[in-house]
C-alpha cells in the first residue's frame, strides 16, 4: 500500500493493475530524461519552470518519483484519450479522460509526489487509422516544487492551462497561488500551513493541508458569500463533503483543512453554512470531522486525523500514527497503538500540563481551547513547537542522560541528534563520554576534578541529594580503582531506578522536540 491509498477499499480492487501488468510496466521503467526546452510562449517573458521531460508512445509505464517533485502527464489522440495514475501497489489514484469525438484532442493531468517511490502511468486511446494510439509526454519539476524542513514561502504565478504544484514538507509554510483557472496540486505536509488563492472557484484543483492545523486563505471572498451546498453552485460555494473531501465551486477539492480565512474573518470549516460532519472511519487514513456540537469520533486502522471543532468532544484514534484536534471546548483525546499527536491551535506558552489521577490535562490559559484530557497521547503540536510525553525509547534515554550530565532539559536539536545516534547503535556510555568532553561539562565539574568532588557533584546533579554513605563508598572505590570510568559512572546514575523515577514525572509533562 502507499501513502496515497494506505488502506484500499473493496471497490479499489476492481480497478487495480494485475501482477502481469505491473511486471510488464516495470520492464518499461522510464529512465531516459532529457533537459526540458520550453516550446510554448504563454505570454511575453514567460518561461515554464520544468527541468526534465520524456516522451514515448502510449502504454503503461513505471516511473520512480521523488518526494516533493511535480510531474505533468499529457496525452493526445483522435478518440477518447485517457491518462490513469496508479500507486506502487497498482491501485488507481486518478483518471483523466479526453473528448470522445473524432478530432485531435489532448488531456493533461498533474501529480505531486508525497513520497519517494514507484508509481505507474497509463496513456490510452481508441485506435483510428489516422492516429493509431495516444502518446505520453512527461514533464518533471525537480527544484521548484518542494519546500525545506523549515518554514517556506512559495509563490507561483502560472498562466492559464499550466499545471503547478508544491509540497511544503515540514515546517509552517505559506503557499500562494494567485492566478485563476489553473490546475494546482498543493500539499502542505507537516506543520501549520496556510494555502492562499486570490480567486475562489477554479483556481485550485487539489489541496491537502496535511498534518497539523491548516488554513485555506481566500482573500477575495467574504465569509457572507461562502456556504456549503449540495451541488456547489455559485462562484464561492462549498460543496457538502463526500468522504473526507470538500469542494469549492466545481474544481477545487481540499482536505486536511481546519480553517478558512476570508477577506473579513477566519472561521473553522465547521462554522460554514451547510457544513456536514464526516465521522465514519473507513480504515483508509481518513480526515474525520465533527461539528460544533459534542461529538464522539472513533477511528481504527490508518493514519487518521480527527477534528472535533466546537463542543466537548470525545476523540479516539485506535491504531496508526494519528492526529487529534479537539478545538474549542473541554475534550477527551485518546490515542491507541502508534505515535499519536494532540493538535492545539495556539502557541506553546499558552498551555499548561498537569497529571490528574493518572491522566494528562492540557489547559489553555486563554480559554479558547478549554481543558483537554489526554490518554495514550505521545506528542502535542502547537503553532510554534512540538513536545513529547514519551518516557521510554531512545528519546527518553537521551533526555535522561542530558539531564544527568547538565541538569537541564536538552535543546530540541541536540535531543534529535543524540536520539538518532542512540537509535543507530551508539551506547549510553559512549554518549556520556562525548558529553563529558564538552565545555559545559568542564564548566560544571571542572577540568580535572578529584574523584571525591566529582562523585558528590554527580549525586547532587543527578539525584538532587547528598550521597548516602554506602553508595558513596562503593562508587568512590570503583572510581579510584578505575573499575568504572567517569562516563560509565554518569550513565549508571542516569539509568538508575531512582533517577528514572524522578525524570519520568518531568517527561510526562512534556519536553520539546523537533516536529
């Protein structure tokens, strides 16, 4: 399965490529890419931002795509050209069909790769004596369609009929598309993203906010003119949801969007007139949405995102790495198997955490998001930080050792580095030895401290108490006889039952990590 269709439904198997078709397509893997040369001048001075291209006869082909790159597929024929895109497992992702009248016509569709891997593309048309079959042209944007791990600002001024796309990746991104009636494929990725279009109907083809709390920005549309309607009639109407997708007008599909910013105000999706909640889990990595009443939303399989919006909601995520957004009200968020994340719209400084009867409570000091109860939640994401509540694993181990050596919580970048090192096989004693070489260690303990002085300092630094007589005698003798080294001593104190019990209480209230 793939990130595009993690849990296919029964109907998806009806249109799946057979193993024989996949094997044949793998042999026809597209490997020859030529530098793209623009041949169409849409306006004076306009240059299309494609990097590579490939052209072949119609058929079924395998393509190895790269995360964040934009691909455009075109085909022309005299009768009913068709382009179908499949994921690595052969499941159908999209179908584009041309005219079925006898005249040369062409179709174009786009694809932004959300992960690096293989996809399949088929170009097909009805045969005719003049034009035996469809062709397939591919354009590839390598450099201009993907963001960084940080906060990106992307602006694309494309002319009519030109496909464009962007994949924000991690970070809080601002993605802008300012020209109407173009085909866009915009993915926010992780983080708090804002995706802006200067025109309502037709200006965006497919928008996926991704994980996090994301906003669709329509600066030329007032909130009074926007509503959810059954057919999406009118220039700025929002079509009632089909599964997790919402539709603006007739062309713009979006999901993973929690707020819509209009020219006069910002509202949650649940505040739009005619909004319909979607709370049925299909095991397919859903965006499940409540309304402004008290909702109970349960998910099971798949990497789901659950949004309660207003009301006192009860959200349960089940299996998978899930994201839970309670919104306004006093909500109860329960994770399951996997790494589950609670989402909060505000900044980290606005929230306090406390343990009450074994459950974690998150309180919004501004009152906007109430008091939420978290059970089985491993992380919390804010608009400016991510914190972890994990007390086991390599991150917790690195946190304890940092605290033991420096008597402080690690900075997020340092924690990420040492977590990776431990996960890659570095031992705790080796990490302690590296930390002991730092200037911060020497400032705290001295350049060449005597064993007795160092041991007393370690007791205070790690366990925050004076040494007991028996323990002090044991460890001092081991140091003097060189049975243990200083890094081994610190590692032993860090992993001691006493220190683990102390630090667990601190970690349960959250420590900052990279998102």
